[in-house]
C-alpha cells in the first residue's frame, strides 16, 4: 500500500477485533503452523515487526490465512496486507436502489463510529467500481414505509440544524462536532426507515441524508478517522443518487479523491474526478464546475501531470470569473476565493512558481475560516521556507499553532504542522525553530 505509513496496521485491527495480544497471536500461529507442517518461530517481536511495515514470508502468510479462514489463493492475489479481513463495507455491496440506500445508512448508524484505525478502507478496484456504480445507478423510489407522518416542519427544522452545524464546523473543526452530526444522521435514517411521508418529503429526506452523511464524513476525516470518513461519503453518494441529485453526487465523488491522494494513491484521485466530471449533469453552474475543475487541477498536480494541471486550473479560474452568487448551491456555500487560491497556491508551488504560489497561499489564509486558516498555515509556511524566508515561515506556522491552542480542533491541521516541523531539521539550532517545535509538541494530539 504505497503512500504515507498506516497510522495503525490492518493486522493490529485483526488482532484487536478478536481479542488477541501480540504474544497470543504468535502462539496461535505456531500451533497452526505445526498442524500444517510449516513450523514457525513467531513471537511478540515478530508481530510488532509485521505491524510496523515488515512483510511476513510466504509460509507465515499461508499459516495466518488458514488461521483467519482466508483462502491462501485469495491472499496471494490481493497481496499483503490487503487480504486481511478488515475491508468489508456494506455501501459497496448493497444494490443501488432505495432499499440499498436505507441498508447502507442503517449500517452507518450502527457501525460508523468504528474507524479502521486511520488507514484507508476503500482503494484500487473497489474505489473504481464505486465510481462506476454511482455513474450507472438509477434513481429508484420504493413505496413509503409504515410509521409516523414526517411533516414539512420537521424536515425544515433538520435542514436548519444541518446548516448551523456546517457553519460551526468551519469555526471549530470537525472533531468537536462529530457526535452531533452522527446523531442527526441517525435521526434522518430512522425517519426514512419507519416514517410515513409524501414523495416530496421523501426526496428532501434523502437529500438531507446525503448532506449529513457528507458532513459527518468530512468531520471524521478532519478528526483523522479516514476509513470512517470514506464510509460516510459512500452513504452520501447513495443518498444523493436516490434523491436524484447527481450534482451533489459528483461533488462527493470529487471530495473522496482527497482521501486517497493524501494516502499516495494519486492516480485513483484522477480517476474519481474524471468520473465525476464525465457524469455530472450538463446543467451544472459555472460555480460548481469551477469547484470540480479545481479538484481536477489538484488531482493532476499531485499525480505529476503539471501541464494538464495548469490547464485545469485555468479552466477553474475562468469558470469562477463567470459565476454569479444566485447560482451557488447550498452545499457549496463555503466555496469561495479562499479555496480557489489555496489550490492555486499548491499547484503553483509544485511546478516551481514560488512567488505566485506564496501570494496565492497568503490570500487563501487571510480569507479562510478559522479551521481552514489552521490547516493552510502549514502550506504557506512551507512556501516561505522554500523561498528562504525562515522568519516568515515560522510566523505562518505559529499562527496555525495559535489557532489550535484556542478553539480550533483539527487533526489535519496538527498533522500538517508536524510535517512542516520536520522540514525545519536543517535549522534545528535556531532558537525560534526550537521554540516553535516545543510549542507544537505541547498541542494535544486530539487537536
């Protein structure tokens, strides 16, 4: 699995889900190996090494697969650690019908809190298949279920709650609000499962489920729960398709690309945004198109395709200049020049246009909401450091830390500041660098 190291290895999840310690799993593998005629010298240290990047040899994988009731041929085909049994997600297998959407939402409500300890669940063929399924699925509506009547006032109240929650997320970060979002999703799922409503209310409920699933997934991602975030995004895509809102579905598919590209799967992200653009409604406003082409520019840039990234970035900027406020969809109310300049700065920084990149990033940080200021401060610090402006870099980084010390809670922001701190190693003897690192170290990991 290329890309950044897994926060916790899938083998750790397998052990913990079965209640095995490292030493116990080592003993179980020794015993099963003897039964199979494959003697192993596994011990606690062996387990530690496997969970920190070392790949078991063929005999060890054969024994472990047998112990976990996984066909060895499957393990060979999928490769280590992909074959470990932690990747099942209801949202990938349920039919693309209203019943399938209800099933996926119910599964989220029941198990959405369980994150795969920071590693991405859905990658490769499964991710490509999801994109294709979304593009091909019909917007099916079944008959209303028996239960209480869902009124227009009830739905309007929930819509207002979600709008408020989205605003608070911009100010405080996702970690502080994740439980509230999960509660709202459980409420909507319950109304869909047991409520009695008109077709108009049904559509609004599924549209709401899509919005809340995406917002919950975004908050989970912001809190460092990547796998849980992906699961919620799938719920959002399914709900949007059931509601007939393919514009929002394209938006969610583009957003899913952020997860995979930050784990090193840049080609996957290019595929996702291409599917989103190819299957989005032709009636998309220039505003929404600008957002999608901005994603395309970032995806191509991360994948090393600078020329096409520049073309997509110019397209996004051109569309942005043509947009009007009236056409903005409610779910893109947060999108503006700050986001445009942030992506522009990142793309320009990668292709070596340092001065323009720095200006764009400065504008982005200045105009952003508090949580995004914290996240983007590290990128601005990086650009200034590349330009040999150490004092300016530290100013930007300390600004981000100050936000985390106050009210903003964002694991993403903290992680990115830690990455920037690593870039300061050549300047470690500078007093201001030591002070910044000490300050950053004092920020709780749950930030």
